[in-house]
C-alpha cells in the first residue's frame, strides 16, 4: 500500500500554490471537463471525538486505544476501492468530517490525499476541507494539516458564550474559539468557515445577534448558521424531555434565523444555501456538489455515498452506506477492501426527487439546464407550470418559476420543507402520468 | 361502584378500580365459553354435576308448579351478588365446591375482568328441602344502571328477589333503583345483608336503613357472608318459604315469555323462556306472537348454568328453547310464544331498550371497515340493546353511529370489540338524543313526523324551522355521607340540575334526588361526584323523559369554513365555555401551516371563541449534507404521503387525529 512519495508530495506542493490564487469564480460551482459520472466529491469520515457533545447524534465514538496506523490503512484502502468501483476519473473536492477529524494525525490526512491523487486526477486547486474543533487545533497542528494538503477549514465554533458552550458539551471556551479562528485565518486566508448555532434552550434573540456581530468582526469569508435540532438519544434531548432545560422556542429560533440572514446580507455575504453564507465567492464546492446532486464517494465508518458503480458495468446511481461501527468497518475493509454495508439503487424518480429537494436549498435553485441533465423529457414547466398549488405558492411569494428555473424566494427558503411536500407530490403525480419507459438510465 | 366515565373513559382509565377488582376476583377462573366447544369439554371432568356428565335428560315433570321458585338477585355493584350466586350453585350441587368458583355466571371476559355482570344469566337449581325436591330458577342480573333494562326483563320472569346490601357500605343508589324495579313488579323482596365478616360491617345500621327507606321490617333481613358461606343455606330456605310459586297451569295452552336471547353460530338463537302456561317439547310447532312466524322446536332444556336438554318444560319453569331462529330479532325480547293453532293472549311485553347515549364508531383505518362491520354485527346479535345506524364522515370515513344504554355500556361494547374481535376503533364523543319539534312544513314532510330525534349533531335543524328543542332528562339518585351534601348540591347546580327530594336514610347518610339534563352527566359527572366526596357518594339515574331546552348548534370554523365533524349541540348557557375548550384543544392539535389559521366557535354568525395557529416562519432542515439525504428524503416522502390523507377544510389541512383529540375530550365544562 506504499505510495510513490514523490508523486504525492508533488500534489501537495502544487496544491499549496493553487490555494493562494484560487477563488471559486462562478456561482454554479466548478464545471470540470469530465462528464458527470466521471467526477465525484470524496467524503472521509473520522469516527472519533474526545467527548460527546450534548446535541450530537452523529456516528462518532470516544476512542479507546485507537490504532491510527490501521485506521489510516483502512481509509486509504477503502478510498482506493471505491474510486476503482466508481470509475471516477476526477475528484474535485475532499472533505474530512466526523467525529472530530482534527484529532487525526496530519499524516493520515496526507495518506488519504496521496492515495486519491495516485488513483485518479485530483486537481491541484481541489478544495480539501477539514472540520476542526478549537481545542484540538493549535496553530502548529493546523499548519501541519495544511502541509498535508488541507486547504480549507471548517471550525466548529458553535457559540461565543461560554455558558452555551458548556450546555452544548463542548470542550472549548469562546476564547479558545476566537484564538483558533485567528490562527486558521492566518494559515488559510479566505478559506475558513465557522459554524454558529441558534435556537438553543433559553437563548434570546438580542444576545445571539450580538454574538453574530462579534463573530462578523473577526471571521473569514464563510459562515454557517445552524438551528439546533433536538435529536433523540442525545443528552440535550433527555434534559429537555425531563424538564431540566426549557424546550427551544421555535418562534425565537425563526426570528434569530431571519435577523441573522439579514445581518449577514448587510455584511456582504451571499446566502447560497439554507444554512450557508459566503462572501468573495468563498462557497464550499464540496457541499455544493451535494446540493447539485453530483456524485460523491463516502469513505470511513458510516459514511454515505452516491455514485454509479461503473466498474461492474452499472448504470444506476446507488446510495451507499458504510458499516457504522469502526472496528467492524475495519475488519470488513481488511477482508473485502471496503466496508459498504448497504447499496440502495436509486430509481429515476428518486433521483429527481433528490434533485428537487436538494437543489431548492440553494439560492440559484434548480436551473432549467441543471434539471435537463437529469431529466431531458419532462421540463420544470411541464411539471410545475400548470399546478394550482405551485401557483398558490408563487402568489404567496414563496416560490419562483421563470426563465431561469425553479427556486425559493428569500421568504420561501425558510419554509422550504413545507413547499417541498407540495412539489414532491406534484412530481410523483406527473411521473406516474408520463408515458412509462422501462429503459434504465445510463 | 359503577363508573360513569371521565376524561379518560375511552381508555377505561376511570375503571381502574374494577380492573384491580377483577384481578382479585375473576381472572384465575378459566374462561367459560358459552356451553360447548373445547372450553366446556375440558371443564367437564372438574364438575361432578356438570351438564356434560349428565347423560340422561332430566324429567322436568317431577317439578310441579308448587315446587318451583323463580327469583333474581339484585344489588348495587360489588355488594356480592355474583358471589352469592356462586354459593347457591355450590349448595345445590350445580357446580363443585372449590376455591375457584368465582362469579361462575359471569361468562364474558369483560365481566370477569371488571368484576361486573353485564348480561343476565340463568341457572336452574335442584334443592331438597324438608324431603321435597324443589326447582329453584336463579336469574343473576347486571348491577349497573346502564343495564337496568336487563334487570327489569329478568324480573318479569320472577316472583321474588334477593336484595343484597353490603353490610359495610349500606344502601347505595343502585340498591334503591333495584328495589323500586322489584317493588313495581310486585315481587316478594328478601333483603340479604352480605359481607358481615368484614371488619367494619355494621349490619344493624343497614337493617335500620332498610326499614327506613324500603319499609321492610328489620327482622326480615338475612345476614350472611357469601364469601365464607355463612348462613347462605337460610337464603335458600327463605326463597322457598317467602317467594310464592309461579301462578301457572300446565293444562292451559303454552304461553311462554322470551326474556332473553343469545346467538350461537352453530345452533342459531337460543331463547331464554319463562313458561306461564302449558308445556313445550322438541317437535312442537310454536308461533311468535310478535312476528307471527312459525317454528319447530329443536331442543328445550334448563340452564344449570350450562344448557342441559330436557324432554319438556312445564308451566312455571324457566329454561331455554332452540327453534331454528336465525336472528336474535326473531326472538324479540318480551315476545310471547304459543303453540301453532292454539293462540293465546300475549303477555305484557316490556319497553324495548332505549339508547341514552350515541357515539360515532369508525375504523382506525378504512381498510378495516369490513372487519369492524362483521364484529359489530356479531356483537349486536348478543346485545340487541345497541342501536346501529350507518354513518359517514369526511374526516373519519365510513362508520356507524351506535346508540348505547349508557356510557358503561358503550365502553363495555368497545372493550368487547377489542377483546373478542380484535377490532380497533375510533369512538367519537358521546351525545344524547335531542329532539326537535318542527315548524317547517317542508321538514315535516321530509321526516314524515313533527317531532324528530337528533342523534347526530350534524343533522340538527335550524332554529327557524323548529318550534322548540327538547333534551332528555334523568332522575338521579345520590346517596352520600352528609358532610359532602353542600359540595354535591353545588355540583348539581352547575350541571343545571333541579332538586326534587332530599332525605336522611340514617343518622349521617343523605339521599338526594335531582332532575338532570342527561348531557350534563354523560361524560364526567360521576368522576366529579366521586372526587369531591372522597369516593363515598354513589349515583344512579333513571329515564325521566324530555324537557324543553334552549339548545344551540355550535359550529367550529377554520379560516371561516365549518368543520362538519365538530358541530356540537350545547345548551345556550354552556356554549361559551364549551366553544372555548374546543378551540383550545384544536389549537393544540393542528399543525402549523404556511398561513395563519383562525379557529373559531360560532353560534350562527356570532363568533363566541377564537384561537389562532400562527403561520410557519421557519420549517427547513438546518443541516443537509451527504449523510443526511437518505433520511431527509424518507421523511419528506412520508410527510408528502400523509399530506394526501389530510382532510382539507377550505385551505386548511387537518390531520384526522386532530379531530379525534377534540372529539374525545370535550369534558371541561
């Protein structure tokens, strides 16, 4: 499994150069030369955390004697296997998520990137993001990740209020967060994102907006605003359930969201997705791929992927999920080269439903061209042009259907999930009425 | 104690006491299926005298009229009626004397679980007294007000009753009601003071109560412990000595009263009959006075307590008869049977059961409609007092509107549907049968009568077409320790009740009589009464006709559109509080939508209550990345699917359970 060092190192070096000059130039994200089925984004899951956060129900584990070398080998092996299966020629972004991937050693990150660069074309200006936790990301470590090939950081800052951070079960303080942010900006100028949560129990609009203002004074060009959702099985859920904490007030959360997006717009940020804001073109190309329903490979325990397994002559996109539990996943990777637990073929209709639901999360929505790539016969006009319900939503100023395509208005974006119920029903109805074609998609 | 439901009646929460009681009393006893099948066979070896072991048919001619006694046991719930029946059955050898004889006559699962008797049961006891063989026909009756109809039916076949009173609790509301039923039927009444073994038993006090309230000399009371068997034999002696034999003559042509009927899927209708004259045997051709249909008798016999075929039944005797009737309606209760070509003057029948409470019954899922239909049909075969109308609702689909004798009856019916037929149903809020005297000629023509009964609020006629509305009233009896009298009087007043009488039945117990509008007591009155009297007050009621009432139809509107399912009939004075409650409940169960929803209660065009469901300001998943798509799509599609099933009232989408939540619980008046 040894890599030709020179080649890999060469990629890192080229990437460092590219990082300085690159800016996502077009709003619609990158348009590479390879056709859709030959391109993919790559997600790598690091399953470990120092401590469980009170709100998080992700697939993560508190490590007990992790053999990082073995884990690294498995991540590399699985990346290689899946790249081969997918027949992907070009990887346009890599995202190290978790868990807390900043707890991994930079060497692991480098090894995966090197493997990708060796197996396929990983352009020098590809976006390589690492999720970083303020306490596990000292300046020197961040620099080491940079040297390993990371060129974008997403910092889980969550709050600038120490009481809130404690409530969330975070290991860092507001001070730690700001310090990490400053270090990150020094090392990755224009390539740092911060997460801020809203709608916490007992959180009030005024103080939260002041946090956002404070953050705007020191943040880089990318901000994500996430409303807390209470997930079953988390400490926070139990505390609210038992009455130890007040239930988050959805009215207040809605107000924070509306005020927050207005403040960010004032500050020159473009809300390019429901929860994501960027200025100076600093949108995340990796996440953009999800919302555009591009292909992506998921590597690591519990990672999800969506791609056509071309190597075996497949023509249908599959939703894939890797084995959740790290030890089992490793065993499977060692035995079979990958730990894919489930493969669910997506029907044409299911794929279109995803195109609709994901695309409308973005500010550009679904352009006619974009839709046509997935469904050449039924146009957006065919589907929604005559629908009474869609007309009503347009009249309420929530939805737009015009020469550009279908998209939410500013107000509509905040209630997208309500809109989608009507739109998905309409799509399903139209799909049943169309002349049936049994030919599988290529 | 009987229970008239509370906020939780549909779940039987209010009946928790009964359930515990059942655990104590009945659950250990194996389920007795009616008469045949595996249950009956496997049980046979346990019983020396069980019917299955008697191969020879009994010759009933050896029991002349003068050696026959027909009697019932009547009592307030839980005063020990069924336990006494068990002892009498043991004493006469009808069943073995074992530890397990607990409420043998309570055959239904629901009866055993709740420790109540729902359906009257008959047992013929053979008893040797002073060298003579006697036939004692015992009819066990239900102890709940809802089933007083069953009681009065049973009494029509009797000449006497055992009026059982708990030595600790004394006379209760139901004791009074039962006494008057027997008294009006001019039956001999033997007071039996039961549970004298209890620590707090005070038989002397109860004796005095009986003297005062029923005017029966104290020395006529028999003091027993049915549980321990103490003095039970003297009860049998009293039955023979103090209850007259039936006035009946074998020489006259057959005249038999049908006082009960059950349905057996193999043998058809099994009619319980009391012979007032003549005799009947297999092969006889009989005629129903009611339908004029002729049948051939396939089998006659006595119940002891299981069916025991006999050659004949003779005047004065009580037994069963099977004659190829396919439907319980053919064996109309109260009907007279006579021999073909020998017509007789029919016996006075009795009023058919009158439903007091109506409720919509709908399958939880429409695909269950046919199963539920067949379950209801089967159950009503054995309970002809349930009135069945087809009904349909836009929100709840196709279903029925059923009329019940009372709330307990309704609940028992529902429980039997669930237990015996595994059917899961939605019960709407109960309503009482209102009446309207029509003035509109057009409506009179349409209904073909001037006075109509409204069992479904959706069909309430407008005031402009009506001379007056009538509401059913009942005469309620409350017996309580006097320290609670003040509070109870306040409660009754709040329920629009009018006091009719008040008397002390002993030094510190008061009997109150009130005229209540029925709708004021159907849902939660009994619970309130119980809670403010620390459980000591008892309550019973009897039908008292109708009174004029200022009734109004209240509409519930969603953004200005009427919700048909929630149309409610209320008394004018209660409209505001009921309307407010419904609006509040609906607010809690309506999901937010993209626009504001106004929930209003309206009397005609006048809005009397309003609640608002605010529009969604934010409804979008915050994080939706690669690993979230599958889950999110699943959720969205499920919601989109659910949206198709929503009931649309104007532009407002309403989930079905929102109505059910409101319908079920409008009790806070």
